[in-house]
C-alpha cells in the first residue's frame, strides 16, 4: 500500500490552457480489514469545488454488506471491491495543504450507491459532506458525484475508464457554486495500489 506514496511523489500536474482545467494525479492504497470493512489511504493533487490547487492526504474507512453477483462481474478487475457492494458508507479525514495558506483539516462523511447497467457499465452515485476547519473557521459543503465507468482490456492488462460530474453546494455562499467534470482512467499497480489519472474541467460560479 505504501508504494503508492512513492509513485505520487514522482508525478507532476500538467496544466492545460484553460485556467480551471488540469491533469491531476491521484494514488489510492487499499487494505481489507474484514469482509465488511475496508480502509484506504489517498494522496492527490486537487482542485475540486473551486478550491485553489492543493494537496490532500489522509485515510478513510468504508463499511458495506455482501456484494451483488452482477456488481462483482462488472468490477472484477477493480482493486476497490467496495464497488461490488450496492451500498457503501464512508468516514474519513484529510489534511489539505496549499502554497501560502494555513493547513486545513477536513472530516468526510459519504454514502454511495452502485448499480450495474448495460454493456458492463457501472453507475455510482456518491453523496458526500465535507466538514472543514481552517484557522479556527468552520465551513461545510455537500457534493453529489455521478460516475459511469467500464473496464477495458489492453492485452492481459485491465484499466478502468470513467466519466464523472460533481456539483458542489457551499455553506459560505449558500448556493450551488461549482460543477466539476472528469474524464479519466484507473490503473492497478500490484495488488494494493491503484493509480488514478484524470482530466478535470470546472465551472465555478462561487
């Protein structure tokens, strides 16, 4: 799992021409605690929800019940076996750093639903709340991420390509302030690490 930290340190963000569009790296390391609980460690460069470019790092723990047979078939090559469960509850913590800014602490609470579609496509609907503390100030936001993904075979290697849309409601603005659009792929590295490379475009009205 810790091999992912080294991989992330070797990656560089590649900025595109648009101000709010970038290629951003992410590494997730997974550890199964028991059949109903899984922990993971995430490290990523991030500009979600109108944030400036920043680095987020921290653990999460997921709780779920037995997998569905149809979901297991669709997600057989994905290291994240939570996707084979129809309902996943997640709780996590992130440390967020950005240039010339104080460190931000974030608690994460999320509920995700998974549904198998036609042509081996997996649909996911994640409902998440971020609780943020920075310099003694508290704020929160709600984010709803809709994902469609499918496993693609390149000879004996299997990668997972996906598209996502995620709108954000910000407490500091009291409105829906941004929508992030993603196109990317997951690349398994060994048995415990998955590299996530994606292209992000953001519409920010905050």
